[in-house]
């Protein structure tokens, strides 16, 4: 196992987190455990601009991942 940096996007208005909808789109969830993390800061920033109108908070954390 190793630590990997992930980025989460959260609304500053309704506090919802971005998540992948399984069909190539973006949805929202109230719980961070259901949110989809981004592996690159630039991708999270792009998601804010593309899906959130720039009104979101991006924060990072480290999570354990199993090596493939």
C-alpha cells in the first residue's frame, strides 16, 4: 500500500461534493465517502470551471491505495 494525493471538490453554497455519475458525467453527493476524488489538481480545477461555475472549494488529502 502507498499514500496517494487526491483532490475533492465541494460546493461553497450547498456543501455538496462532486462525484462521477457512472456515465461520463458529474453528479453531486452530500457525503465525502461517496465523492469521486481527482488525482490531479488541474483536473479538479477544470471540474470547478466546467461544472460548478467557479463556486467551489478544492482541497487535498492523502489516501492509502493498493499497488497494482
